[in-house]
C-alpha cells in the first residue's frame, strides 16, 4: 500500500495506539491501565498536530533516565551490565519497581519535596539550620509511603509555639516546623507558599493590589493569609509584620485600617464556631476531593519531574491565562491520584510505564521540537544533588554518617561545598545551565581531581588493577560507570588507539575517566 507523506504521522500514531493496547483491560493493573490511557491521550495530541514521535529509547538510555528520575543518581556499572543482558520482556517494569523500593527513592523524593516546600534553604541560613528535623520527618513519611494528603495535612496543622519558628532553631526531633521557620511565621509568606505548592496558584501577585492578569483580588490574598494569623512570628525586632487582631482567623491588611476574616479561595468563609482550629479548617478544604486545585497541582509537579515540563508550565501557575497543554490528561491523572489515595508510588509507576516516558531523546523528526507535545524524551540538566550523587556513584565515593547527629543528613562537607557551587535558580529543569565556575569545579575541583586520580579513585583503581580485563574491557567498564552505556564501535576504536599509544598506562585510563566525567553527556538526563 502506498503511504503518502501527509499520512505518515497518522500511521505512526495509530501503530503507537495499537502497541499500548495489546493487553485485555481485565489483565492490567490500575497503574498499567493508567499508563495506557496516558499514552492514548498523548497520541491523540500527536495526531491533532501531525507529529511523528521519536522511537523508544534503548535499554541503556531508559535505565539511566529512570535511575536519575526515581533515585536521583546514575545506576552502578554492575546494574547496567545486568539490565542490558536481561532478555525478559518485563524488565523495565521490574526495574521501576526495584527503584521505587530502594533507599535511593526515599532520599531523592525527600530532596525534591524539601526543595519544593523550603526553597529558602538555598540561601537563607535560618531555614537551613532547621532542615535536619524537616528532612528526618519527610524521609520517614516517604519511607512509610504515607500518602500526599497526610503529609500536607501534617504540615498545615502542626502545633507551633514561638520557639518552633525562632531563627536558627535546632530541632531535636523529626518535625516539619522548618516550613514555618523558612517563612518567618509571616501569614503572607505562608499563604503565598501554601497556594503555590498545594494549589498551584500564584495568588501572591495579589498581595499589594488586585492581580493584573488573573481573577485574584487583594482581599482574597489576605483572607487566605488570615488562616495563618495565629502562627507565632519569628522575632526580628521590627514592626513590619501584619497586625494580628484578637479574633482568631482575622488579620488587618497592611497600610490600611481594614480587617478581613479567613475565607477559602472559593469564597466560602471559615467557620468561626467550628471545633477545628483555623489551620485545620484550611487543611480540610485544601484536601477535599471537591477542591479543584490540590490533586492537579500535585500530579502536575510529579509529571514535570519525569518529563522536565509540567502539563501546566510554570507548574505553580494554574490560571485562566495559562491553560494546560493536555487538559483531559491532567483531569484523568488528578482523578486517578485521588482514587489511589494520593499515592506517590502509584503515580510514578504509571508515568514511568508509559511509552511516552520511554521515548528516545534523540530528535528524529522536526515535529518533535515542541516540548509540550512530549514527542521525544526531554534532554535535561541534572540538579546539583543529582550531579554530586552521580559523581559519587561513578567514582566510588562513600558519604560519611555521623552517629552523633542522626537527624542531620547534610553533614558531608564535600557535598555541601559542591552543592553551593552548583546552586541553580532556574525554574524548570529544561532551563538549567552551567556557569564557568561550575565547569572549572568539575575540571579542576579537588573532589573530581581526587576521584580521577589513580591512587584516590576506588572505581579507577579497581578497573586498572583488574587482571582479567583487557584494554577494551577496561574502556567498557569506565563507560558503564559514568555514562551508563557501552561505547559505540567508533568511540572504542579511537579510545583503544589513544590508550595503547600511551602503552596502556594507568594515566591514560585516568585521563579517559576524567574526560567522561566532564562530558556534556554525564551532566544530562537523557
């Protein structure tokens, strides 16, 4: 049958839809059913926009991508070897399950949600001081697979006194109090952060005046802030904080004589005679299945973690002027997340199991250029944590643990210095870029220099000293340790010549290791 050029894209999409529907519905798990529904909706958009999707990623590309997205670091070389040699057709699904059950998932998910809840910790010492207790609390909740609604409820309803929000407070127990410390106990900061994080709404643009582009009014912002009016303010020696009235759930708008009462964003006032305290009422409203924002904001944030771009982008800007790229998909994801009882792992399994997530990042057709159509894997810069933890994995660096500080997960001075250098304020992972200082840190920094030295690097010394590996196999081992793949035929030919021209000396392999760790490929999630 002759296929005309204009028919080609539709045929590819049709084949894609058949490929994701090969099993009877009653044989699929809820996650698999959601995976296939996601693919159907994505493929429908491709058909609408005449898009030819990229081919599926090969096993090495998928393994690296899933490991970085779920555990925040590249896989071990032995894991890569085992995965590439595994002939089982369900090995990708089993890999995702293994990653979700690993400590690496708990650590990485903690990093992601801590960064979302307390972005101030990047450059504010007071917030950073409270992190040990927060991270201990959050890790325990994620390790127990507590659902997202429970986690948010615990944050919003946390009992507080002035000591809990004091600058540089050092918690001696797991607690989410750092969320309030980072916002200095200010009602307006807590309202803005809660709206962005838990509702995906940028109502803070209405703090000083009615929102110029959206429906939010200044009174609505302060009515939301009134839910936090009774939070103890961090002492700062100034009179700049909004005046808290004697009646719970009321607040005076700064520079005015007007007082407003706590009111939900749907216009319903909080119950002044309710037995619940005012923040508990807010939590109940936010977490209600009838709330149009909560589940959508959560799944959009998780989607962005896997695809580098939210269905609504920026991910915390749900507004009339910023519609989702795939409205029906967002609705169905939110509903499925609710039905799963807000289970992070359920949604991760479903997204990672899609054909859309498993597409190659190599562009094979001009129609794949629009990132919002998800027609190829997104090429993303790694976060600072992902860079360091992947370096640590590649070179065999073991991070220290201080038993006298069991709540402190950030006591690795080498890691903290590295993260400070690689701090990146880009709003999305697709926008991450490297600075000259960061490039020099990788090329000449003490950590990388030691890690690629013949005497210091565990990985390098193990490869060089292995009597059972020939030169080609040593090159393979360094590629597997760094880029999570084997070298191409051409790469291996050139490298063998280069290594053997230097009599296969240890320094020749050390230089190759350094080059691989400093390559653009190592710094990208692809």
